[in-house]
């Protein structure tokens, strides 16, 4: 579990990596995000989750492949579609999940894939809290800490950040991962499955940029209540 | 005593509905249940005092109270059934939307690659 490592970002090519970006009405930023990811990764798939602002067209114009939901399903549903595409493309070895609002850095994703490849891991999770710079507000930080405490207790995984959208999944793990939560509960669901399948995983510190845009677009802190309730109802 | 019986009623009903949801025999059982329900309704209309007799035997004072309780349970069952049904429809719809988007993306991948 040595998250802190010094793998060079460009040690290998990334043509066996599929970067999945779930996006719902992200027109203001999607082009910029796609372009920043394309610098590191040749294959970028934007899942347009029923947007009404032309997100898919903008993503395609920026050089991404697109999968378009006819209806809005939620981020979990969009990731499920991305995993389905990955399963159908035989060349995909690694799946990266990447938020569309510009809060992640492609360089972090590249470093995480290198670590996954080097150590033959099933899952690499980005974390905001073990090291990396964080400029989250106090309430957001406290809510995330509480969610983390709950997840540690319910899954037994010693994670430090439960709801980070930046992850690397091996093809094998992605193929076994069936997301039933269509909303934001998928983050906990992925951790549940890591625990259930005794998957090999590490956390890697990543930088998160809380821009005004990403905070406005991101989950309200109150979503923690919704997620917990939905999980208990399952 | 009365509340105990009522709680058991709820539990049995929920259990039965749970088992029936999605099973092939659901149709037949539901029809039989409806027949029984209508039988009881007809009986209580024909002999209104029977509700009070039954209620007294169950430890409930008035027949009207018994009917009120049964109505409340009926509503709860209805809510549970429609919740399960709408969730199942949502799941199927989501699967359809996701599958269509993924297959379409894969098809375009092959042609453009």
C-alpha cells in the first residue's frame, strides 16, 4: 500500500487505457477537460448523460469519443455505460474514471496508471487527503471525513477518501464491476466491491482543484444523507 | 392483542408481496386475492354487523375501526407495490439507455478507428 511513489508519468504509452468521463451539462468546461486529458491519453470517452447543452458535440469536437444517454441516469449510470464500452473493446487494459468538471489533473491519472501497471493492481484510487494539496471548505472536508469513517467501518477498507472521482480500474476488475446505484452511491458501491472481491488496491494522493465551477457543479454536501439512505434501503 | 395481530398481518402481507413480485404465479395469486377481497366487501355490505363481530373478536371496539385499519394497510401495500414496480421499471429503462449508448459508441469506434 505504498501510495507515495515516484513513477515517471511518461514511462509507458497509454494506448491501452480508456479514460471514461461522465458528463451532464458540462458545456462550459468539457472541451478544455477533454483536451487536457488527450495530452496524456489517446482514448477518451465522454458519456453524455442526457445533456441538453450540447456537451456530446463539444466533447467530440475536442477529440473525444462519445456515448450518449437518451435520458439522464446519474453518474453511476454513466460509469456503468463506460464500463460496458470498455468490456466490448478488446484492447482496453485499464479504465480511468475522470470527472468532467475539471477538478482532476490528467498527469495524476497517468501516474496512477503507471503505478497500477507496475504493481499489477486491480484498483488505484485518488485521494484528496493523504498529502496532496486540498482547498476544500471546512464543511465539505468534515462531510467527506464522516463518509470515510462510515465506509471504513462498513467495508473494512482503510481508505482516506471515499468519493474521489479519479480512479484506475484493471480490465478484469472493471469486467466484474456491476454498478446498480445510478446516482452518486456508486462511489461507495465500488469500494464495497473492492472489499468483496479482495481486490488489490492502493490510494495515491492527487491534486483537486475546487474551482468555482466545480463546486457549483459538484455534489451538495447534503447528498451524503441521500447516499446513506439509499444504501440502507438496498 | 389487537396490535399484535395487525403487525403480523402487515408482516405476512409484505412477505407475500415480496415473494410474488416478479414471479410467474403473481398473476393468478393476485386474481385470487382480489376475488377474496371482493367477497369480503360484499359480505360486509350484506351483513354490516359482521365487521363489529369480527372486530370484537380481534379486540377492536368497533367494526368501523377495523375497516379503517384495513384501509390503512391496503394503502401501505399499494404504496409498497407501486414503489417496487416503479423501481423495476426504472432499472429496466436505465439498462436500456445504457446499453443503447454503449453499443452505439462501440459501433462508431470500429468504423472510425
